[in-house]
């Protein structure tokens, strides 16, 4: 009878050990996936920040060009008025 109990406890212990090992492997895998996802979010945020900076620079250039065009048009209008 004691041998049966010993075998049952041994079997339960092995199953418990297997469950703990599988649980730890799953937890480690999940932690790695979360870390990988966080790194991807950081990279995406950096790309977005760079695109935003590029967009701001393009917008500034467009404003500068538009200002120059307005100044040229105003100068031409002034010359046309003086000629008349």
C-alpha cells in the first residue's frame, strides 16, 4: 500500500514539475514577445517623429517659397503701377 502511495506521489510530483516547466517556458516566451513588441513600437515612434520633422521642414519651405512669390508679385504690381 505504501508503494502505491509513493508511486502516486512520485507521478504527481513529475506532473507538477512538467506543469511548472511548461508554465515558465510560456511566461518567458510571452515576456520576449512583449519586449519585441515594445521595441517595434519604439521604432515606429522614431519613424513617426522623423516623418513629422520632415513634414514640418517641407511646410516651412513651402511657406518661404510662397512668401517669396508674393513679394515678387507685389514688386511686379508696383512696377506696373509706376509704368502707367
